[in-house]
């Protein structure tokens, strides 16, 4: 499935599967992400995540050693869960496997059912497990698989029907999630956002260290999902056999609305239309005004960005969303690249650019930064759009980088970056225009004071 | 504080003055305890990473390579191949059918593309499990390409960072003794255990140059394969960060008869003592070397001490917690903080040895908490209980300190400020001062509460 002509990978444009699962589990109230594997995995991922969010990120590990790798990691898994129960007081433990435990053949579901029997006398937490071998998929598969596991394993029966919406937002920023919450509150509808890292990964300064950061989707809210009016599942890319929304639809007939990550006016319109349809409410004026201001900004700024050639890279849903946005403002997305592979990446890019671009942008999956850079010479981009890791290439090409998505390791405030809805698009548009203006001003000997 | 501490870990914590000193260490991390440690691979990667003209290929699924891409501030004065992240990115089919073919093809492809002087191939967790013969692939590729292709047996689960250091030392040792040393001066040394973070090794090399000592190989900061091949020609090994390259020094002593001394370039005394120790070693062969060393120290201190005094005025009496990877760094930091008038109330490390902790206990003030292989729950409890003003640690400790409204000094492999040498002591004081004296602390809950009570900041 990879579009790379090379066997080796250089500067990957993806992360490993359990990282996404660990982050998703952090979005559940009272939950501890738990990696079944060697200690290093948890530590590396913590470090990587901390450098973006600048928040504590405790990931427990079964810390397998050589003996356990030979004889099986079951005892360590069980002991580790007991430890996070007693010390962290976890009410939910999200167990994600790793390449090591998948390869030695640990049967996690069986080990967990043994655990539940052995310690039936203890008040046990909910234990959710997900299979995330790092040799299959990327961190996004890990995120989606963990989200689906939460729905599949924690929602056990049909909840009483309530006026409630399930929002399965995909991997977006805490700021994005806070905005989603505001929108849902303004639609006056109860909502379950799964998972919800808006608070857990962006906490205030505190007096006491929180063993488990406050916030996250509550167990009650997760269990209420089966009685919701419907689910909105963001992200056009197809990753897996069954998403969380599809699972709830199959088992509890909760209508599932798969839409794109709402970046840009058209994708955001779909989001608000879907909400209107589900709730029977019209979009509050506040958001119509936001949309109006955004259109006004598009008009004021269109010439600055017109015809600019952009390379967009990163997670597949992020790339699709950004391409939808860039295409509608007159930027030419000349390459849409991702380290992931998913069946419908090209088709989704065609969908979000239909009627605007004569042909969809070139799409490449399973590529790394070496592949992207190699092609960039002939593509002659004006700007790169993506996370921090493209910086060295933007610098080498002498073009600016519009930082967005995850990770943002070389700038401040990645967790507060807004991408979604009219407000997020406004922020992206302002930043994009300013990035281009800044470069123009810096490159000019005149030093214009009006631009 | 009690409930934050795991029963199994009680003997890994000690408060000086509370009975005879004894501290358990060098154990496997406790499952579920969120250790701050990493793995064998991490240890190897961190030691070999700065060799700038070598190809570093991580054989395994993508995670291990991508989390270590450009992870350190290890600078190079020339090639920067080490700043790229190479992986075989093993997929499911490779795990089932074996990854040797892919490894070989990836090596040939990358060696052809980058023309490195050598290649290090890091084995990750599953490589041992699926039974890839990494050494055989390396031999075969070395024969084809004519460069050293060195397997690093760094399967993550086979221990902690220390085993990784050992694997890295073994890999380096295969290069030693293979270069021409005919022109090496009898007054020469190798710098072991310095990684040129923020250009630190250049500071140290300058001191040695002023003393008239030739540096043969940087191991590994700003390192070059050709230099490592010649390192057996040096008359002395100076070993910093004892955990990481001590084994290499021992191997070189045994095979090449090169003596080694332990040094530290952090803080005033340790930096000066290190130069004096080198001078002492060469004093018969290099007349005047001791005077030259004293001259270096005098010149540097003339600049440093007056500036340090300024910082000390504001820092006097503030309390510090130290949690670092290796214990050697802690010794130097404790001394460095004394120059700033600050009081160390907590000190710990991920991988200290029994000897390290015994030495720590003797240099710490009574009442200091000493801890091995700690975790966020413990560290945050100590920080609160001991009312720490400043925490020194790495990326994973930073958010713990910051969340609780405690100042922080980055003393890790990512740092961008040189903290070694006399100038490094000044940078260190500057950074500590910048954090500890910021006006923002009045807003954080723990200080806000005190201010409300009228107890000041």
C-alpha cells in the first residue's frame, strides 16, 4: 500500500500504534493508560507527548524483562494493574499491547479475564484492552482502535433514549474539544465526546499533583451513548473494520454520521448541518456570525494566498481536512502526504476538493519525509503545512511552515491551537495569511509597513 | 506522603540521618509504577547517537526510531547524519517471515545514499524474539560495502539503560584499535562520556588544548568514526557520566593498557579537579602542564566568580530537588548548588549504583531524601512536602514541577544551553536564576495561598 519507492524509512511521518491508544485512553475520566510491553515504550511516548502538551502524562507499563519475554508477561500485567489500582486509584485501566507482547503471543483478553476471576473480591476497575502492535498501522490506528474498544467494551446495554449526541471527534487538540463542547452546549443537547482530552491534557496550575488529571469522558456518559439520538464521527479516512460509531450503530442502532474533520467552511457546514439534523435545532446566531466573519476574512485575505503551492503532510484525517480548507481559499495543495496507509485516502481527497480543483492533489501514502523532500524539488512549494517535524525540510527548501496538528515540539501552545469549526478555520486562516505576509515582508528589502 | 510510595519501593528511598544508610537499587522497575526509566535501546541510542558520520539504523517497528529522531542537542562541527532517523519500519509480514532481508536491503540502500563511515544497527525488542541474525546481516553488508557495520544488541526488554550503555560500549570497542595511531602525541587523551550537548565538548577540548593535551577521540560528542578507530592511541581516557562509557574505558584498559580517570565537567570544583587530574597524570611527560591547568582555571574563575556572586544574592537559601538519569551528575549538581547558596533537599536517579548512593549520602546535608528509580507520584509528593523552589531534571520531570508551580532547570539530553565547564556553570546559574526568581510564582496556587496568609512568597 505504500507509495514509497524505498525499503528504508527516513524521518517517519507517523508514530507507533500504542501512542495513539495511550492518548485516547487519557481522554476517559479516572483512566490510566497502561502499556503491556517493555518499560521504554511508555517512557518514550510520555516524553514525546509531554513535549507537545507540556502536561504530565503518566503511562503505566508492565515493564517486561527478559524472563517475562520468554515465559509470558501475564504476571507483570496483573501485578501492574493491581499497582495502578492501589496507587492511582484508577477506575478505568486502558491496556494497550505493544510489538513485544504481540510477538511473544500474550493473550491479553484471556489474561484479563483470569485477572478478573483471581481478584473478584476486590473492587475492580473497568479494564479496556486494545491490540496495538506497533508493526501494524500508525498512532492513528491506535487512537481509533482504542476509541472503538472503549465503545465496544464499556457500552454493554441499550441506555434509555435521551436527547443526547455522541461526538467521536478524532485526534484533535484540547482547544478544539473545548470549542466542540461549547457548540454542543449552545445546541442545548447533552453530549458524550469520546474520548475527551480537553481537560486531561491541558490542566491549570495546581496545588496538588493529580494522580489522574481531572476531566475526560465519564463512564456514565460512555454508557449513555447507546441511547443517543445519533453519533457524529469525524474523519473521512477509513482505518478499521469497525469504528466506535459503527459499533454503536450495529449493536444499538444509534445512527452514525461519518463526516470529515470540520476544517474549512464546507466541512464545518456539514458538521453544523448534521448537528441541526440530529437535534432539530437551528445553528445559533453566534456560529452564523462566526461563519460570516470567516467569509469576510476569506474575502479580505484571498489575494495573499491565491495560487500558493502547499505541501500538506501528517495524519490522514488532518491532511484531508487541511486540503479541504486550502482548496477552498485558493491555495493549491500540490501534495498530500501521510505516513499512514488507508483505503480511501485518495478518494477522500477527491471528495473534499470536488468542484473546486480541476484534479485532486497528488496523494501519497506510506511515505516518510525523505520521500516528501525528494519530490518537493520539482513541486516547488511556497509553503509546508503540518506538524513540527517538517521544519528541517521547510528550512532546507527556504519556505515557511504553517504549524498545525500534532506534534508541535518547536513552538509553544500546541495544545491550545484551534483547528476545527468556523472559529478554528478562522485561526488557521489568520495564521496562514500572516505566515505568508511575514515571509514576504522579511524577504523584501523595502520593509513595507502596510501589506 | 506515605500512600504515594509503593510497598515494594520503600527500601529504594532513604532520608539521610534516618538510621544507617542503605538503599536498594539496580532492580527491575516495578510493573505499573510509571518509572521514569527507559530501556536498553534507549541506553545504546543515547551513547552512540552523537557519532555524526555514522548511519544509525534502528531495526524494528517505527516507534523506537521516530521517538529518538533528533532527540538530543548533540552538536556536530561537520556532518549531521546522526540527526536523521532511520528505521526498517518492520511490518506484520516481516515479523512473521523475519526481517533480515529487509534489514540488509535497507542497509545497502542507506549506505549507498549517505556514504557513512560506519553503520550501527540497533536491535529492538522484537528482533530478538523473531530470531533475526543481525550480526550475520551486518557482516555480510560490511563485506559488500567495505565499511564497519556494527550490530548493537539493544533489545529493549533485556534490562534498563545500563545494559544499553554496555551494548553501546561493546559496539564502540569493535572500532577501537583499527585506525592508524602513528602520529598521536604521548600527551593525549580520549574524552569519554561527553555528548557535546549545546557544544559542551568544544568547551572542554579548548581547556585541554590550552593545557597542551591532544584529544584523540570524542566519545561520543561531535564524534567521528575515524577518531574512534584511533582512540587506542591515546595515553589516557577521561570518563564522564560513568554509567555510560565506563565499560568501554575498562575494556580499553584491559586490551590496550590505557588508564582512565573519572571526571566531571559540571560545577567549579569538579571541572577544576578534572583538569588538575589530567595535569597530574601527564606532569612527568609534559613539564609545566600543572601550571597551565592552573592558569586555565584562574582565567576562567576570574570571569565566572564575580558574576556568580550576583546570582547567589537572589538564590541564597532556596530549596532544590534533583532527579537525573545517572547519579554522577547529581554529585556535581549538589556541589554546584552550594556555590549558589541553595539547599538540596531531594536527590535521586534512574540508574544509580550502590556505590553512587553511598557517596551521595555522605555529601548530602542531613534530612535529604535520596531515591532510586522514582516515579511521578513520589516525586510530586516530595516536591510538595519538602516545599521545593526549583527542580532539576529532564523532560518527564518538567511537567511535574511546573504543574505544582515549581521552577525548573533542564538538565537533560535535549538541553540547548551548555552547562559544562566554567562558562557552563555561569549558564547554569543564569538558568536557575531565571526560573527561581521569576515573578510568576506569586500566581501559582501554592504561593498564592502563602501570600494570602501573609507569609510572603
